[in-house]
C-alpha cells in the first residue's frame, strides 16, 4: 500500500492494531529499499505512537534516560533500516533495537559511574555524528525544513530547547520531537552517502 505520507500518517492513527502493524511493516520495507519518504513517515510513527518509548521503558526507569535512549533508537532505526529483513514484524525488530540501545545505555552509565563524572551531554553525542563531515551544511540542506532549523539551533548552535521553542514559536515538546526526528533523518542521509 503506497500512499502519501500525510495519508499514511492518518491511516496509522486510525488503524486497528493489526492493520497498523501491516502498515508499519510495509513502510519499513519501503524504507529499507531506499524510500526516504517512507523512512520519514516510519520515524514519525515510531515517535508519535511511542513504540520505541514503550520498549525502552521495560529496561530503563529514569525518564530523562528514556528520552535519550528513544533518540538513540530513532537514529539506529534510520541508520539500520537496511537490516530489517521483514521476516518478523517491524515492531518486533524495533523492540530488539530498543532493548539493545537501552542495555548499551545502562552499560555506559555503569562505566561512567566507575570512571567518575564524564558526562559529554546530548549535544556532544549528536555532534559526534555530524562533526568531521566535510558536507555538514549540504547534509542539513537535505533535511526537510521542519527539522532543519531545530537541528541547526540545537546541535550546531547548542541552544537550549526552551530558547529554540521561543525563537520558532513552538512548544518545547515539539522542539524535542523535531530534534530527535531530524537527527534520525540526518543519520539516514549519512548512511546513504557513498563514503559514509
């Protein structure tokens, strides 16, 4: 079933659980095959429907940590969608990715505590994905405008979410959501580059 992103989003919102699972599987298959619009809609669905959040909360209880891991999961989905073979439901595959990221997060936390305070922070973590690339501005120019401004303000200019929300006339949760989705799309674009 191939329909435009807005219709797919509406169909996902209204679908029964089995129908939504079928739609997600179809989106994941198209995203795996290189359909960037399908990937964007898939990331929207994972975030909007809290699919990754539910899986992460089974392992992590601290809400700020859940937020960090959910962003890591979105990036991992964008980067690794080529590994989705379709032999199981997308949600099953997503659950595995979320569990892996949550456990990795717990291990990092344990190592940080053992090594004392070594917090790099969210901006440094995401910047490490982007920094060092000669084509950062080209990459950002390829992001949909909805996400571009937020990613630039948050990750390159390191502005606080509250300031970005004020500057763009959005609420802070919308800014956080757009930042996470924008990062995931940027990661997917990096993965598509021949030398990345």
